[in-house]
C-alpha cells in the first residue's frame, strides 16, 4: 500500500485533489468519443453534503458507533461538488448530468443554492435520498440505457454503503471512486480479542459492508488460540492481526474485484494528524486504461 507522509490536517484536500485530476482526465478522454457514439456523461455524488463544513455535521459523524471516532478524523470539507462544476466554468466541456445526493433535505437545498453560482450546460439534479437507494437508481439508469456513461464518487463519513448496493454496479458503464473508512471506523469495530463462541460484536454491520459472513471475516483478521476456563475446558479466542488497517483495505479491494475487473491495488492512503491511516480511497472500473490513469494519479501523490 502506498502511503503519503506528513499530510496531517490536509488529507481531505489531498483526496479531492486526486479526484479532481481524474475527473479532468476522464472528461478529456470521453469528450473524444461522446459525439461519435452519442454518449451522455453523468456525474454522480452519493454524499454531496451542503458544500461546506459545519460543526453539526462533524457532531453527527462523531455520534456514529457510540462516539468511537476521533474528532480530528472528521474535520473535513465536502468540496467535491463545487470542484466538479467549476471544471465546466473553466472552459472544459463537462457532464450532461450532475446528480448530487444527500439524505438531508437542508443539505440538498444549501448545495443547490451554492452551485447555482456556477451555471453549467449539464442539468443538475439534487436528490434527497439514502445513498444506497440512489446507487440502485443509478444502476437502473445505466442498465436501461447504454448511452449513459457515469463517473461515481462515494465519499461517506463511515460505512453507509452496503455491499449489496455496490454489486448492482456490476457490468455497467461506470467508473467508481469510493472512500473506505479503514482506520477511522472499521478497525475500531474489529475488537482486539473475540471469543469464537460469542462472535464479533458488530458482525451484522461488518457483514453488510463487506458482503461476507462472519465466518469468512473472522479468519481474515484474526488468529485462533485456546484459552483455559475456570471450569477446566477451553474457549477458542481469536486475536486481531497487527496490520488490520492494511488488511481491511486489501479485503475491500478483493471484494471490488468481484464486481469490477480493474481496481487499484495501491489505493490512496489518507492519514490524520497523528500520521495514522484513517481512509483508503479506491478506484474501480471496467476499463483497464481508466484504472491505469487513476493509479498513476495516486502514485504521484
């Protein structure tokens, strides 16, 4: 895994810089072919937010999973939407459709007002929906019309995207960037030690996120040992691997390869101010050239 040192509080800007570079490369290539093949380009943001950072959003994020998240990990600026629409304002022919999704109506309204300052030829849609429902609607649109080509950005605070939603994108014309909360959430849901008879405390959430059973997840992150009990028998105790954060990213990449033939093996590793990995930004596509471009962008960070 490629790691960038000394990012500190600028990890979210680094993330958006990498994504913006890919958007520009994507449009450069797609603009060559869109008219000859009558393609319609669609940008999809599943967690568009309100276009700015507010303390209420940070507080909501800290409340996830019983407050098991550091405040520093969530001091982010949701700036992808503005960056994407500004590309068209710089003179580049951009998307035919922009779809901005948020499950909070006030966020949708605030972002709509903010983006109105940047007129675009492409039509903007602001949807007040759960991201999983929105991804399924995107999949339906792409499946029903092969002329649509999508670039999707899924940038959640936590584990809001279920694996069942990702699976709906299989064999569709979509390039996907997804932020995986490897260190900030998932690593903290994997307890240091687990009694095999009791199982993982957060098994249901982990199963939904990875699309795997607890029986498959456990041996990927834990090694088993026998521990004597007070009654003379033994319990099977499993101990968490020391490189759990890296293995979380590896497992998610492995799962993505069941849906997309081309996935970045070396995702963008995002660090907090303590230089600890908190997210991995992963790219997936049905096109090898797209994956190569994304990996080149990541490697240069």
